[in-house]
C-alpha cells in the first residue's frame, strides 16, 4: 500500500511544520506518536502528486499549493505502508480547517480533528516515528540541521 502527502511549512522565527491529528474514536486520547502529515492512499492509476493534492484538499478543505514542492522522498511505516511526501511553503490558518469526514459504526467523524504548527523538535515527537524523517529531510534541505 502507498500513501502520498504534503507537509506545509513556514519560517516564522525559525522553521515550523503543520501536522494533523487524526479524527475518530481510535485517536481521541492519543497524542505523541499519533500525528501525521496530511496524506492518503494513492488510488490505482493515480500519480503520487495527484493523490497528495486530492487527499490534502479532502482532509483539510484547503486548496493545495501547486508549485514549489520540495521532495522529501519516501519512508516505510511499521505497517509496511510506503509514504511519499513533499514540503510546501504556505502559512495555512489552523482555525480555517474544514475537514472531510468518514463513517464508522453509523457515526460520522472528521478525518482530522485538528492541525497545529510545531517547531521541528516537537513535530518529531508528535509524528508517527517513521514520518519524523520528513521533518529531518526538510531541515536538511533548508540548511537548518542542528539549529
């Protein structure tokens, strides 16, 4: 299985990345290690970039930036799912989140219940461990390693 996603970032007194906390009852009381990039499954016949755009827009309600993407490569999750990601410089407003929903056991839940901007060291603690590599790669791309 393969997923594709976007990692928005901004430079406000240093690097900050926007990550998402998944909605639904399974993640309601989970925090560190449970957050994620906004990502989703690459459908058969769909390109990775098209999936990243589609999933970002479905899960946040925001228009995905279409240019100046920074490739962050791939990582493999413990579940063996491969995630490919790109960073995009954009200052989204978390309070404007309008998440898509999913149904489980006859109830509707938001796909994402919140997004927040985090400095890299906090983002790595919040993110699923395998996805922390994307933050490190973005820091490297920006020449911010060890800052």
